[in-house]
C-alpha cells in the first residue's frame, strides 16, 4: 500500500468529521463523539475498514471504544491500540475534556480492557471543526492555518498521558498541546527522529534500541510516534527511571523491556510496546476474511445484516464497539 494512500484515507476521515461538526455548529445544533464517528469512519475505505459489532444481537449498549490494528502488507508486523472517542467541550469560554466520567470508572474500565487485550489505551479526541475552533489560538507553528491546526480536528493522545490529571480543563490543555493529529500518525513526510527516553542509556544494543533510535516504517513507525510523545511526557516527571527488565506476554516484537513506571499507572514500555506484535491475533485474520474488498462493488462480507457481525469468539465479553483495520 502506498503510504500516501494511507494519509489520504485519514485526511478524508478528518474532513468528513470537520464538515459534520461545522454544519451542526453553524446551526447551533451541537454534536457528539458517537455521531461524528458514524459519519466519518467509512470515508477511509478501502485503506481503513471499520467493522462495528452487532450490538442489537448482543444486547449491548452502543459504545465509542474501537480496537485499532495497523497492518503491514509487506510483513506480518502489526500494531494494535484501544481507542475511546471523546470530545472537546467549552464551558464559559474554557475548553474541557472529561475522561473522569462516573468518578473515574470510565478511565479505569478503558485501562482494564486494554490490559485484557494486551494493547495500549488511547483517546481519539474530536476538538471540533473550523467553526468550533475559530476563536482558539494555534498550538502548533503559531502561524494561521498551519498544518497542525488544519489536522487537529481528530487528535490522538494516550490514556497514560492523561491518567494523573483530574481537572477537565487541564485535560483539555494537555490534549491541545500534547496530542498528535490522526493524520500525523501516518504522514510519510514527517520525521519522527530518535526517541531519547530516560531509560535509553541502560537499554543494550539490539532490536529495542534500534526501534528507538533508527527510522521505522509502517505499523512500527505509528507505534514509535505515539511512544515518543509518551516518553517526552515521562521526562517531565521527577521520579527516577528504572531500566530493570520485565517480559511482555504473548508474541510481542520486543519481549523484554524496562519496567520503569514513572508517574504512569504502570510500566509504560510494557503498556505501549505490547501492542507491537510479530503477527496479528487470529481474530484479525478472521475479520479480514469476512470483509474482503472488491474494487468494483465495494466490500463483500460473509456476515449478513446491516448492523454488523457478531464479535469473534476471542472478543466476546470484551467491551469494544468494533474493530478498525488500517492496511499500510
């Protein structure tokens, strides 16, 4: 898959989200993260396939959590992450992002589900369209209409970066300054550079050190861009680093990583790099077979019904609304 095709797909998703939010804001109707997701998610076809599970058959409430997998066509390497959609709101001129719903239970549930799935926990925050953000300052190049400003309508940030913040206004500040626009995760023209993590000097030569210091591609590059933001946030903490090794279960790309927790809810190397695997879980292959693409008539699914398939057996009992497959 041409890398520019992946970027174009994510751009179409962002533009559709912006258009919907702008239309609603012009009419002062408001919008929710659930409806924005429904409007924009299919715009990434065929590169980005969104497979919502059949909530009616399963008797589940509609949720905003989706399990994302970035898949490399040239290798079996992949990167998974659990993404919960949130929105930026305004109250008396102050921006807010509330991730402490139900006294923090929503965040705790997100982290627990991510541990169960062995992937990192992320937030995809809708910060509004151009109408909504018209009076907001630029948090990027400080120039009008910069690339960061144009792309920030859908912004990605890890739950670990927000986990020690309780104020919705402070959470919003972190989202606006520290998040990554969705398109930046896959833009081939952006240079990530080396990840100068606090534990780097204690990591011996090998695959993990190479991942941090050398250029990457495909799912590894997506993971590195997210992990670099996490490491930069970690560097602001005052706790000492700990490079004692711990193992990651399953089939991770890096089975042994530093145990450093910093100010995060757990060891951050394990939390994020467990999503990088040598090959996709079997349920991903199952979903790929059930949703194969035909260039003339669109997607052909072996599962009938307009509301989506039942979830694979491996995901039964897991509270996610569906799976997003990104082919790179």
